[in-house]
C-alpha cells in the first residue's frame, strides 16, 4: 500500500498545537489505548507530545492535520540507539492508511536521527488494529506483560512489547 494521495508528513510547528489538541484529546480521553492519564491537561499533553521527544511530525492533507507521531530515545546510555514512537490518527481519518504512512515515515526519520532499532514498549493487546499493522510492517512481539493495562471496558488486559531492527 502506498502513501495515501496528497498526504504530507512534516515536522510539527508551534502553529499546529491548536489543531493537534482535539486529535490527541479525542484519542487519549477514552483511556483505552495509551498509558497517558486521560485527564491530562492540554498544556501537559502538548508538551509531552511535541516538546519532550527527539522529533514530532504531523500528517496532513490539504492543510488539515489527520495524524501525528513522535520519536524519542527509548532508554539512555547503552540503550540510546533504540527509539520509541507514539502514533495517533484523528478518529475521523482512521482506516485511510494514515497510521501506516506515519509508521513507514518514522522508520526513515529514526534512521536519520541515528537510531538502529524501534521498540513499542506498551501496545495494549485489545488494540488489534495497531498490532496487525505493526506486525505487517515487520515488528515482532518480543514480550507480553500480563494484565498490565486497565482497560475502561475490558478490565485488565495484556500489553505487548514490539521491536524492529532498522539496520546500521
């Protein structure tokens, strides 16, 4: 599958924050996919997503932001060659290949930043769409954390650790 037509993935800009907030809020608030406090403030969530990572990008079409992702160092010191990413697609844009395009883009961006591997530390097992996509894109499940996530409807569910070697 190719990049969705007209989709541009670019670094986040300060001017994007107002458009990012409702996308981030609408995915985080339900509390069913991310280990981020659903009641996090706008200021704190935007700082977490845009300011703290090594890089943050948005995916847009016709000037409308449809998704976003960040890249950050997964561990310090001897683990600093492995990155971690988080991806969010606007609920109205899900199923359009946005997450796939961002994940493919993030792997190249990670290489450009000097990372040689990517690890997803906590993929909620009930997020079957994400797991299927990451698997299709070459990520392996290397660990399972039993009942590590408190899902608001399903109760305690497992979380997966997924990993992909990006090369030297």
